[in-house]
C-alpha cells in the first residue's frame, strides 16, 4: 500500500483565491510526522509546514495551513490568498520511526498553477 | 552559507562511464539521504545513512553506492551509467533519531544526463 497518496496530479487556482491540496497517508505507528514541500520550476525543494501526530492544533505557517484529520488519515495543505509565485509542484511527505531511525515517504506530487 | 550543497549541478556523460556526485551539509545533522527524481517528478528514496549505518532501498541497482567519509558528507558513486539513470538526484539531511520529526533539508539537486 502507498504510504502517501496525492490524488490531484494538477490543480488550478485563481490568484488571491484559496486552494486545498489533498494528501492521505497510511501508517500503523501512533507517532509520525507529516510535511509539505514546494518544488518550483527552478528545482529546489522547499520545506513549507510540519504537523506532528500528537499535535492538537492544525499547523499554520503564514499563508499555509495544514488541515489535519487524524481519524481520516488526511493532511491537506491549504494555501490562502494564492500568488503567482505559488505555482509549483507540492509534495506531501511522512516521517515514521523505524528500528534504524526515521523513514521518509513522499507522495507523487500535485502541480499547482495560479492563474492571474 | 549553503546548508546542503551538491556538486556538480549538471552532469552530462556517456553510457558506461563511472561518475560521482558529492554532497555536503553544514547543519550538523546525523542523517543524510539520496533521492532520485525522474522526469515525471516522482521522488524515490535511494539511501539513508545514519551514524554510519546505511539503509538501502532494495530496488536500487548495486551500480549505485553511497560513500560517507564523515558525518557531513555523503557522496553518490555510480558505475556503468545507463540511459535510465538520467534524472535529478537530490541529497538531503535531517537531524534526530527515533521520536524526532525534524524536516529534511534538500540540496539544489544534480541533473544527470546519460547519452
């Protein structure tokens, strides 16, 4: 089974509107971390936001917020007031413990295009 | 002040050659990783290296070998390059063992093209 599933290969949003990028995860471990990364066309991977499995509140970082629904195993990224510079690939990732440390798993990504 | 650096940024080479990509992190992290990103943008973990313990993704061909001279460096050596090895290779690092969830910091990537 896929550890991280991103079902939206591509998304479009009007500038200044909000957009939600979906992510579901699969783990049986009670202790895990969830991350979102942005990859613009220039290629670098940029960390956006983190949510721990025991965190009571949804994570927020500026215009980014993570809609964490633990029972549904979803960790959707919400970008408010979209800007042209938000056009990029977005990857959801999970970190879970293993006998040898931590393992990271990435989703297949969602390509977001912001329309002026 | 680059946190995770990789060299070279671009690498063009002929099939059958052997090449290396270097990675250095100055963050004091104890775990380093190599990822391969194909043309469809799929990110695939290749190796993780923590305190001299190497975890290998079993699907990675043994032509790929990571080499870590010290905690701050994890180089990737590739033997007998094939056309299918063309991709962007990312190095990353993170801090912490079990129970910690710090994010990974990524290098800028190395675009490898095999002709």
